[in-house]
C-alpha cells in the first residue's frame, strides 16, 4: 500500500522560507523510474505543479518558480523535502506531494498516488 | 510558458454523457492525464496515457486524443461524478516539465 504524507508549518510570514517534508511508504525512491513531485492549490483555484525529483536525482522545476524552489530526497528515510524561499501571501495554498513513475510504456509524467495535502498560510 | 486550456464548466443531467476537452500544442507529443477532485479531497487519477484507466476507476470514464485536443468522456453520468476535473501533461522540451490545465467544474443537474 502506497501512502504519502506532507508535513511542515501551517503558517509562515512573508519573506520567510517554507520547508515541507513528504514522508512516504510502499515504494522506494531508489527504484528506476520512480519520482516524487509537489503540487499546490490556492483556495478555490487550480492545481499548480511545482517540482519533481526522480530516483536518479534528476530534478525538474516549474519554470515560473524555479528561482525559489529546491527539491531534495533522502532515500534512506523515504522523504522528499521542498523548500520555497521568499514566501508571499499569494503562496497561500494546500501543498500536495505525489508519486510518479516515468516508465509506463513511454515516458509518463502523471501522479498515481497523492498525499492528503497540507494547508500553508502566508501572513504576517 | 506552455499552457493547457479547459472549459471552466460543463453541465449535464444524470444519465447523459459529459465531455471535457483540454487543448495544448504539445499534446500530439506528450501523453495526457486526467484527475477528479472532490471538495476537500486530494485529486484522483482517472485516466493516464490519454486513454488508459487505472484499476478501480469505473468504465464510464474514458479518454481520447485527436491532434492538439484530448477529451475526457463520462458516460451515464451519476451524481457522484460532480467534481472538478483537471487535465495534465508535459511540455515538449528536452527535459519535460509538468503542466496542469485550469480545471473544469462538472455540474450534474
């Protein structure tokens, strides 16, 4: 059974750095093709992809947020960490982590399993 | 930057067929995926690789592709299908980046 869970602060102040941790079970980030991504959703708005890290440490970032994001993995702990610098009230959103598998008979970029999400509010 | 375009809303009566479209220039080169999201819940994958259905997803959900447009079809819509639906794909750069459409609210009348 694959599960993912996001953890981190629920409230951050403007200009601070947000650090979120995704702790997962039921799969390994050392398995060829496997990846973990971050997606966010402001209240009442659409999903927005942020970042994705693969088993081989290949990292992909949203072009519009690349300068503010860093994604890392700790395979031994089954964790993926996302940091986002210079937080602003517009970054208020539910942040999800999700599992991806590149190999599906062609290159694939979908997310099979999602965490429950964590709401992060940016306010002074 | 690359964008996927969906209609903001679609309405159908129970038992009818709902069709939700998603347009993007790279869709002939990249697979499309569809997610269902109900209020307060995480998204659920309902279609992958344009037209494949994950295990546990009802057969009334199907996907198709034609050129730069992909379509999610829900046949025999039920009240429980009322939700937001998002398409997702990747751009066609050398190192593809994930992109989501703006979402479509499906209302069952």
